[in-house]
C-alpha cells in the first residue's frame, strides 16, 4: 500500500511539472517583445539625408587627404617625389643587372668619396653584376689593415672577397669635420630608409636648382626642393658626362641617377629577384593545389552537407 501511494505521488508530481512546462512554453503566455527595426528604409527622410551627407563628406575628405598626400606634404613643405616607371617595380619584374653594374661604377667613382656602404661586401657582387674574377680584381685595389701577425704587429694586405666596402672616413666625427658639420648617411639601406624609395633618391639627385625668389640659402648649402627643409649640405654630385661607362652607355644625368638608384635598390634588397621568383612559383603551385583542395573538400563534406536530420519525438 505504501509503495502504491508513492507511485501515485510521483505520477501527480510529473503531471504538475509537465502542465507547468506547457503553460510556460505556450506562445500566448509569453510576453511580447518589440523588435527594433534598424533598416535604412525605416528611417525618416531627415535622418536619411543626414546619413547620406555624412557618408559623402567622409568619402570626399578621405579622397582629398589621399590626393594631398600623393602631391605635397604640407606639414614639412617639401616637394613629394613623383612616381617613376622603374623596370623592376612590376610584380614579376627583375632588376636590370646591367644597370646595377653601372650603378656600382657610379658609387665607386662618385659617391664613395663621402658615403659608406658598410653592410655590403665584395662577395655580394659575385653573380649579380660582376664575375668572381672581376670582383677579386676590384677587391685587390684597396688595402686593408689586418693582424696582428706572428710578431704582434698590424699589417696591410690587398682586399679579398670577404672584405666589406671601405669607409671614406674613420669615424663619424671625421666625416662631420670634412663636410661642414653634416654627416653623410650610409647608403646600404638608404632606399628603404627614405619615404619614396628610389623615387626620392632619383628626384634628390636630379632636383638641384636655383632658389626661387624670396628664398635665401645659407653659404655652404644648396637648394633642393625634395630635401626636407630645401637646404642640403651635399653639392650636386652628378651632371652630364660625370664619368665614362665601361659599356659605352651615354652618361647623362638622368642615366647616372637611374643606374645608381637601381644599384641602391639591389643593395637594400639583395633578395629582390629571388623573392619574386619564389612568389611566381607559389602562385603557379597554388593554381594547381587550390582547385584540388576545393574538390576534396566538396567530396568529403558532400555527405554531411546533403544529409537530412529529422527529429522524431518519442511517442
């Protein structure tokens, strides 16, 4: 009798719980919640006009800022260098190695008198612009202090492939003293260190001119609109026929500037050609692998994506 009474109590409890659950889940008993309509079409005419005006002003301001950034930097009042069509600027374009060779000649005969390239060694030229025998000949033209020898003394020896390009000055103080207080920058990474890259260097080398009316330049400085402040301590380094190329190329000012800028681009990024070659290989491999991977994905997931899942409540 006690067991029957316990069963009747459990049945009554289940009935009460199920009834309460049905009452709670009944949609007619659920309090209505107002839905917020955030669509653009539901806004009033005034709000639509305000949002449209704000969008046009934002887009116009962004476009104007981009155009000003591309033309003139008004903050420093310096002329922004134009964009030149470099032969190596394409996605799959390599450097002009004949131009790199001529650019090294320009650096050696013109720029190395003041500027160093302390991060570049003679061995880096092998296979890029010169043969190994040619680079050995170039390296042997300099004398390097080495040692100590067996007697503890320092000695000089001809340069070799592992030696770095010689510095024009022993220390920065000597460089400043020889250039009226201005320190000539190292050119190893100058293309990456300046905004505009080789465009800036080319414009700087060919942009020397007389100062405009009302602008005075202190003695010992030269006017260049592409240099910050327009007054630069470096005299015009290149001009027509400043040197004679080994391959007979006419050494005009623009040709000399173009060649040395190409050389400086290679110096700042020796892996330039290899990087683009690897990118081309990656694109070619991806063109084959991506369709295969997509087909395998469709094949593996087709069973899961096409099956029908139905819920059958217990009776």
